[in-house]
């Protein structure tokens, strides 16, 4: 086994040799002719001429060796009592379900290159639908279940699906969230409505069927019970799916993923980063509506012959120990979650972390937003396992930065997601002239082209937008911008310092809202904080903070509140200087976030400036925004 340094250096200097070896991890129906075609930068084509199929690699290939092994374990605590209900599918059973669903889609006229929009809760049928699409060469576009009609309509019009797969309802903390009304309204708003809608009836909500359009999945499944559907052999660069970015910073972009490169990259990452061997169990708590769910609930574990856990529910029901109870029962070796989820658990009794037998678990991976040190330490100590931060984007499909413990168990550094993964030629660039910036200096985190296998091929239907958005932000270079600030230290570890559009300008000083947030967070009574730049006639912009306190007693009266605000400001003064001091610190009990745990800074800022908060479909808790509105009005 080479050291990390050799391993990564070779992936950059000899991409041909490196990825040719990695490509052996998957089945190629027809071998590729070339490893990489980068003749038309920034468009990279990996494994040119090779044909393969994601579903074949995820399901069929394991039939002979793992037919009786569990492939998918569905655990739902969205039951009346909150007690988990389970259903497990072996690789043989998964194969049957995927073939049935593929038969249904084919029967509805869906073929290679057609799109299928999946608007589903976290149920096994959603996974069957994704794999069925892959099987027949159709592109799935999973839209987070429960998104509001307008944003669903926008995604329908962008992807133009032939069929939509949906359900009567999702469920959240034991309460049904009906989908059908939202879906009908979205289809009514859409310019390019689907011809057919396949509906899974969970018996949670009314499910009136529109004649000629809506079809019951249960009935269709019975009709296609014995279908065997051949895999469509896709050229490696042919698209496998479209996934829209979270839209934290702007209009969601339809990230288009290829087939062969994605399969190779995910299979490699399962070993190199996630250290989960074939036959072992992987537990990712994300949602299939997000990229983490695509890559590490569905494709990564299955491509690698693992057992994957599909969890429907919150981390708190029936109690805050549920995830650890699942670990005790199902014995995953790797687990993947997010800092937000851990912060949610942190509000509850730490005894939950030690109540269950976690001996199977080797590593806990966290990604999606900055991992603060107190949260990392709390969970690492609580469960007694190493916590591995990793940094990536919907666009990249798998980690850009991590500690690749499957290659070499490099030490972690708090605050750093680690070092570049295979094939990522990560650099820190000057946003002014595109020059490379040395160690310990802040700049834009960029990736010199080509992006490695598995990353986005283009923006769906809009090559021009792909180039303009990602490849022109770093001047004079064919480099991909992550739109995140970062620093590389002398040991080659990267630190992410916030998004490039989170910079504010106070009286000529450029300040990162993230730095101010970190400073405020270091105050012992602050649990969480969001800082935004708000237009100010005098200073151009001022920082305004919204903070959640740990001990509400300390802000119980208006006088105490004022004193506490001053105290928080002092913390910033002493750490960053008075210029970074927020003009106001408002106290709230919760912050507006997306369901994937990202702060909706754009919406907070809009409210502060008296503007419309914009697209709020991804918001976790709408009342959080009301608190901002009320705080600002005061
Ligand atoms: P949009 O691009 O539409 O505004 P988004 O960027 O929120 O949406 P994602 O692709 O889900 O959508 O998020 C990727 C971003 O999340 C990264 O660019 C980075 O800002 C942040 N992020 C992810 N993981 C980490 C991490 N480990 N540490 C710090 N930041 C992270
Ligand atoms: Mg982004």
C-alpha cells in the first residue's frame, strides 16, 4: 500500500494509470478505449467507449456471491408509536423489485435518456425506482419529498420527466405529510407535465387518482411480478441522473452525473475513504433527496456489495438513542451523518451515546457544513470513535477532502476536513488574478481541471452555464471554483472558511461572516449563530447576528438581554477587533435552515433588508423565519 502522498501524487501525475486500475472495481460490458478525453476542457469524459450499467454493478453483479445477503434494510420510526418497523431485502429480492419497477417504467414508454422524477419519502420503493431507471438507461431526478409545488414545478420544467414516481405521503415525527396535493398543484403549474404518475400508496393520506394519468404502484407491480428487464449498456459518459443543488446561495443547478466515472469513483471511495468492506453494513442517515443519499445510501454501498440502511425518521424518535440502537442491532462498521444532526443530539442526554453496544462501529463520517470543534469532540468522546469530517458538494458527488483512512490513517486536525481525495487537484487561488496562493494564506478553494471521475459532467441542458458558473470564477485558469474560502497549511491539510459570497464589506473592510460566527460561537452561552451582512447607509454593510443561547435564563429580561448582547459583542471585539463587531445580536430559539442543515443566510439577509426571503422550499422549520422577522421588526 503506498503512502497517502504517493497515492495522491500518482492520481494527479498519472491519471491514466491510476484510474485504469481503479476502473477494475466495476464490471465493464465493453472495455473502454481511453481512460480520459479532456480535449474539450472543462468537459471531461472518463473511460471513453466503455459500456456499463449502474444497476448491474449495484445489484446483478452480486447475485451469485451475495444473493442471500441483505442489500437494503429499511428502518422506519415514522410509526404511530415511534417504535422502529423494519423490512429487509436481500440482493436477490432487490434484484426482483428493481426488475419489476423497470418493467413498469418500460411499460409506460420510458427508455434510454428519458427522465423520471422521483418525489418520494424514504421508502424502499424510492430506491427501487432509482435503480430501475439506471437499469433501463433513464435518468432519475430525485426531488426531496415534501418540496413545495412551485419548486417542484420548476424542477419538472427543467428535467421534463416522462413519468413521475411519488407516494400518498411522507411522514415527519409521526405526522403524515401528504404529497399528492403538492404534486397535483406542481403538475398544474408545470409547462411540461409528465404523461404518467406512478403512486405508492402507503395508506397515510388520501390518494385520489387522476384518470388517464395516475397509476397505482401496487397494481402495476402485480402486473409486472415476473418481469426480467435487460440492462441497457450505457457508454461511460452517458448521464445517469440529474440532481438539483440545495440552492443555499442561488437558483438550484441541475447537476448532471455520468455513469462509468461515478461507479468507479464511488466504489473506490468506499474503500479508500469510508473503509467499508464488501459484506459489511453501512449506515448513512442522510436523505435520498440529497447527494449524500444518492452516493452513500444507494450507489456506493450497493456497488461495493455492502448492506445499506435506509432510515426514515428523525434522530429523536422514539428517543435520542434511536441511531445507536440501530447500530447495536444492525452492526454497521461505518456511519455517515451531518454536523447539524449531531448538534440536534447534543441537546439531549449524552447517556444515550453509551446505552448501546457500538462495538461494530469503526468510524463516524460527518459532512455537509463546517464541523465545529465542540460538536466534533462531544460526539467523538461520547461514542468513543474517530469522527471524520469530509468536504464536498452536490457537484462533486463524493468527497473532495477527507482523511483517506483506507489508504493511510493520517491524523485528523480539528477544523480541517483533511487532504484531497484521489484525482482532486485542489489548490488555493487568488480570486483577483487566479494565481496560486501559498501555505497558510486564505484564498478560493479551486480544483484544477479535469475534475476526477464521478464529478458533474455539466449543468443539465446548459453546457454554457456549466462553464460560466464554475470555470470562469478563477481568472486565467481552467480551474473549477468551489465558491468556498479556504487555507492549506504546511502539512497539506485544508481548512474551509466559508462561502465566497458570504463576505461582507464594513466600511471598506472585507469580513467573512463565518469568521464572525466562529467568534460568537466561542462565547460559552452561545449554542448556534448566523451572521449576515445587511445594507447600511453609513458603512455600506454591517454584520447582524442571530444567536441561540444555551441558558435562556441569561436573557430572561430586557435588561439581561441587552447586557448579554454587549457581552457577545465584547467577545468579537477581543478576537477579531471592533470592526467585526455585529451591529446587533438578536436572540432567537432556532435558526432557519434547509433540511440538510444549511443556514439560509440569503433569506435572513433579505428579511433584514426588508426584501422577500425568496425560495423557501428547502426550509426545515418555517417558524424559524418568523422569529427573524419579529426580531428585525423590533
Ligand atoms: P447551492 O450551490 O445551490 O447554493 P449548496 O452549496 O448549499 O447549494 P451543497 O452542494 O449541498 O449545496 O453544499 C455544498 C457546500 O456545503 C460546500 O460548498 C460547502 O460550502 C459546504 N460544506 C460541505 N461539507 C463541508 C464541510 N465538511 N466543511 C465545511 N463546509 C462544508
Ligand atoms: Mg454550492
